[in-house]
């Protein structure tokens, strides 16, 4: 069966510090991978998605970047965090076929202080 | 670009009653997929129900059913016999059948269930 792991679960970082959130998927190959941010009143905002190794599409220009160094690994990064980067971050994967649902990680609560 | 709109930030329902959550979307495509997800306080996203746009029949899953109006671009979720465990955030989502890379979510509706 397929599983998705996302870590850490919670993170408190000072303004200006770097960020690295990691997401890995097991039990499937060539998944589509997604990073979402959830903020109050804004639902799930799609940040980045990837259809393959090294292929990253950015939805929202901002202080964050994403990388996919391996087929089932997706990393969300920042060189210098801003207060506005605080939020709940969710990683998800889907099969390429469109009628299948997305499977989500447990999420990371990021607080920038 | 496709967009998904949920116009009800919050809804409430009495236990055992029925509630309907609204979702509209904007797309120029003819084939796509629609989803409703539930996010309980644990924050784990759970698929509630899905609908293929080419199917005219509304999807149902036990107490959950949808009213899919393709011409109106509307996809509402009906929860019958509401239970306390149904209290959660509910998100509507859209995925193109042509460009299956993106999965777009609405802003969510918080559902409260009162005993």
C-alpha cells in the first residue's frame, strides 16, 4: 500500500532562518507531488507541484522554493523565512490519472517568530 | 485558469438533520473531476466523495451525496443524518482531465454539528 510521510510535524523558526520541509511517498512510482499552504480563511493554496524528477511548477511567487531530487521525494525550502510564511503546510501525491484522489501527509505547523 | 469557490465560510446543523454545502467552479474544459474532502480537527485530509464530469448521475457515498449541475458549474455536498463526527472543514476540489497535474481547492466551509 502507498504511504506518504511528511516531517517535521511542528516547527518554530526565527525570521531570516532557512527552512526545509521534506515529504516522501512509498509504494508507488512516478507520482504527481504537491505542496499546499493552509491559512485561515484562504483554504488550501497550491504552492508547487511536480510531475517528475527536477520538474517543478510554481503557482505563487514568494519566498519559497521546491525541489524533487528523487522520484518520491519532494522538498519545500526557503533561504530566509518571513513572518508571513507561518502556516500549515501539506504535502500530497496523486497518480497521473485524473480521477484518482490526492493523498495527504500529516502536515507541518510552521510558526515564524 | 480554473477556480473553485465556496461561498459559505461556516455552516451549522443539528444532529440527525441534513445540511448542504455549496461549491461552484469556473472552467472552460468539458471533462474534469470534482472532489469533496473533509479535514477534521486532526488536520488529516480525508476524501469524502468524487464525481466525474462526464457522468450525469450524482455520486453517493452512504450519507454523503452530491448535486452536480454541470451547466451551472455547481457541485454541492449534501450530508444526511448528520453526526457529531461530521464536524470538520470541508473542501471542494477540481482536477482537469486534460491537464491532470493541478489539483485546485476552494477556501473551505467549517461545519459545526450541534447535539
